[in-house]
C-alpha cells in the first residue's frame, strides 16, 4: 500500500508512527497476534512506502466570500463564527447548530447548565437541543434508569422538541419515539446537515462529519455552556487530508480503511487535527460507510473527521430534513498540516489487536488466534449495511462461537426483519447460521455498562468486534481481549472460531460490490 506523508509547516525527519517525517516507511505492528504488542519499526507484512502526491483541487462553495484559501473545516467554522476567514490556531466563538446529549452525559450537562445559569434558566433554543437515551437502557440498574428519568424531566420542563424517549424497557417497539444509538439516529432523523456545527457529549460525535458537517465531542461543562448560550469558544484545528484513490477490493470495507489509517499514524497521530477524507474511493462510498470512516477519527486523536458533501449526501438527506444547508469544499491551494495518499487496490483486511485501535495487523497474520465470541453492533458497526455484509458471509454457513448482534437503531432492527438477501431476510440468515437473536437497538456492550448488559464481557474472553475501541475493560472485563474488525472479518471469524481473513471463507467478486447493493431489489 502506498501513501504520501506530505507535511505542512513543521520540519520533519523520518515517519515512525508519530508526526516526525515527510517520507518514510510506516511498518505494521510487531508481536504475537493473540497478545497486546507495541508497534515497532520493520519491513514486514503491511509495511507502507511513501510516494509523492498532489492534492486534488476543490471548488469554493457559494454564499461565503473567502478572503484566503481554506479547508472544509475552516470554511464551516468561519461561517459559524461569522468571519470571512479563519486559520488553524485561531480561537473563535462559534454559533452552534445542534447540541446532542444522551443518558450517560445528559444529567451532568443539565447539572452544569442549572448551576451556571440558574434553576429556572431556559435552553438557548428548544429545537436545536437533541436528547437521545441510548447507552445504558436495557438494564435493571436503578442508577442507569434514573439517568433517563432526569432527561425526561428536563425535556418536559424545557419544552425540548427532539427527545427520543423510552419508557417501556421490556419492549423497545412499544416506544414510538425511541431510536437507539445517538450517532446513527442523528443521521437517520435528519440532524446531520452539511456546513453546520454539531456538538455532542460523546467522543464519536465526529460520526456526523460524513455529511460535510463540523461535528465533535465536548465535555459536560462545555455542553452546559452551549445549552445556555448556543455558543462555544473553539480553537480552529489544522487539517490532515487522507486521499484514497484506485480500485477498492471487494473484501475491503470502510472499517478496514480507518483501521489502516489509525494503524499508520497512531492514536495520537491526529491530535486536535481535522481528518478530511477524499478521493475516488470516498466518492463511491455510501453514507453509512462514510459514517464508519468519520466515526473513528477520534481514535487517532482527531478533533473531527469529515467528508465533503456531494450528490450521495443530498440523496440521503432528501426527505429527512427541510432545513436549508450549504455545501463547502476545501480550496485547491488551502494549506494542510499533512497529506496522505493511499492506493486502495493494495489494501488487505486488517484488525486492531488488543489493547489499542492503532495496534494494527493484517487479519491473515492472526489466523492462529482463537476467539471466544463475535460482536456485530455499535454506531461504528451496527448499521444496516454492516449487517448486510455480515449476512453475505454467513448465508449458508454456521458460526462456531457465540455471535451477538446489536442493531444500532430501531430502523436497523426493522431492516433485519424485512430486508432480504437472495430471498431470505437478514434475521433468517443469522438465525440459520446459529447467531444469537438480535438484541434491542442500543449501545449495549460497546461501552461495557452494568453487568446485565446484553453481550457484556464478564469473563476474560477474546472477542472479534465491529465496535470502535478495544482498551482494557471497554466491553466489560478488564482482562477481556477485543480485536476490532470489519463486519466481513467478524463474520468470517465467527465461522472459524479464529481471527480470520474473510477471503479464507468467501469467494469475493473481482470487482467490488458495495454492501448497500447486497440486498434484494424489488
């Protein structure tokens, strides 16, 4: 795989996984596949060679006069700050278009808001605050349940329009407003619009950058301030651009792309930078796959991840929102902190080994690593297309380890029952393969949660997971080992009981078949 590390203002020497080089080799991690290992220099499988590249030109969006060439992130923030231009490092006050919070951080945010603005204070805009319970929902833990009660009381007090409530935990279908995982629900409900600023009390809020939106996670204190004022003081991040061109192999998904990138630059490689993804490969991705890519920008330390909106974006948003929005693109002469170019044709399925998202290795190198279970779900890997991909591998086959399925939202859960592949519903495919019946839509075990959380790792087990983090204790037990992988790799591993390159169990097409086209069409 070839990539370019064309760095900006800072001088450099040799690239070793940190930002210290303009052109060098990015090795794959060393060490045994079944155990945590530190990334080390080398020339083994997965090594990458630097090449020279020229950034793709982009147009300037209409409606805003640009004083100097700017990146996509800079243009959005300039608009939000009501300024003609901004530069990386500028501290600016930005106007917020959407503030999202959920059951984990919502009570804390509400507490800060009331403490600083007064018990009787009102939120700055009842239609721009979105509250989505999703993390610790289907549990008997009284403290977790109380968190949702606090959200409900606040919404009723404030008259907040967008609250996706759940009152009957015994049957999520009995709750017409309940949606599921906040990041996927935000997109499905039309809250993710190009050119806007979205803040959320969750680090994976950067998921919404897939829509050409500046979206980033903030803490309770910042969120409490935004709740009262609609503004936030923000430092403009410099942009790192990742250009992916060429023919994407049929066995590669967006999860492979982002794990490859994080493995190359490290979990601190994009600290407080905007990670902008572009190129022929990105242009061809569906909105769900783009969300997967942007979702994990935070795993590289990124302030935000984003993709310029296009016709695919507009088609997704059609019928979901009636609010006007503006599409921006990076100017051809805009300065970037670093540029990386990948030749997609050379990519292979990868995993992130325990216990870090940058502990990258090729899936085929881990073929002897036995696993105890597979988990397919979360905002990163529980969308309809993720399940379509898993079903593609599992149809007509059997799993040999417990395989847990958690749809991200109620809409995804419905799709499992209604979307068909080769005349068979996804739910039927998974049932015939021996998977555990899908859980109610939520974050479930992605963040561990109370011990009665569905699929929580309560023993020191080894799991292949489509989630976004594999730190110690992330899915429960502190000694559990999580291998992050694409739905293809997860499904293949469920069949063999080992970490498995999906090419070992499935004959893929010569030309990529996007996961969104796998469903039967009437």
